[in-house]
C-alpha cells in the first residue's frame, strides 16, 4: 500500500490569522504605496485569488507586475514575523497528534496542498513545529499558474517519482476545511476528509460532497480510520 495524505494548512492544521492580516497589510502597502482598507475573503482560496481580489476591492488597477511583487512582499513580511507566528499562531486541536499517528502507517507519505506560496507555507508549519512528519519538498504550493486541483495531480506525480512508486487518485486523500477544497479534490479524482475548523459548517462540507466530515482533528483514531478507509480502494 502506497498512501499519500495531503494537508491544507490554514484553518486545517494552524490558525495564523492575526499575523496573516498584518502581512497582507504590509505587502499591500509595499506593492501599491497605499494602506490596505479591505482584505478579500481567504477560505479555500489561493494566494493569487486573494491578492487580485484585494487589489480590486481597494480600487487598484492591476498590471502584470502586481502579482509577483505582492508575493515577494508577502514572503518578506512573513519572514520578518517568525516570532509572531510562534507567539500569536496556534496549532489546531489534534493536528500534531494526527500527523504523528499517520506517520506510523506503513507506506504513508504526508505533504501539503495549500493556497499559500511556498516560503510562507514552510514558515507556518516549521515555526509551529509541524514540519517533522511532512515532506515539504513534495508539497503543492501557490504559483499563480495552477489551480488546487491541478496542483494536487502534480504533487501526486512528484511525490511518486521521488520514491519510485505510484500514488493513484484513490490512494491519495486530501484533508482540508472548505467547500472549495472539496471541489478541488474531486476534480483531481481524490477523496477528501473535511474538518469544520474553518468558516464552513459540517453541514456545508457534507453538502459540498466530502466523503468524511469531522468537527475537528481532536479524535486521532477517527482521523486515522478515515484515511485508511478512504485509501483502501
């Protein structure tokens, strides 16, 4: 059995909302020369979606240079707030225990599939002590090019090639917290475990079609059971 477990980061494993808002405000100021008034909604979205909508909300006429400049400024803002991530961020209940338990399953590789750009994603899980059980080199990050569904397929291939194995659609499971993540997993042909630790309710996640819905990650046995059951096909 070769099994790939992909984790969303924000509101699934960690909550770094306070620091993220500060970083977006700083990046917006650096990129546009103006103060941020309104930040776009973030649940289930990629960094480029958030950035472009935030620019539009604040009446900025975008050019081709805005996205890379904003992403660079965002990475720098997070890097300058390492201590803030540790001091104001938090690991969500059961996340560390679930990662540790799944790392003990034979043939199981864990990585991330996130809407964050790579340097920011790495900082979030590293500074909050969750990187130990994650193959971050195989992870899927926002590049401004691929959707989450396409990125999931890329991660499957990259993780498999690195190990000389195949991670098929049915042997890959995504753990995330928004209806948009459910849609991405299904487009990529993989099941999803949805946790109601973000802005979506359990009912909304079920309605979106998630194969398994959990209130939190606190029940480690339930998480492990769901992963093994969904990847047995």
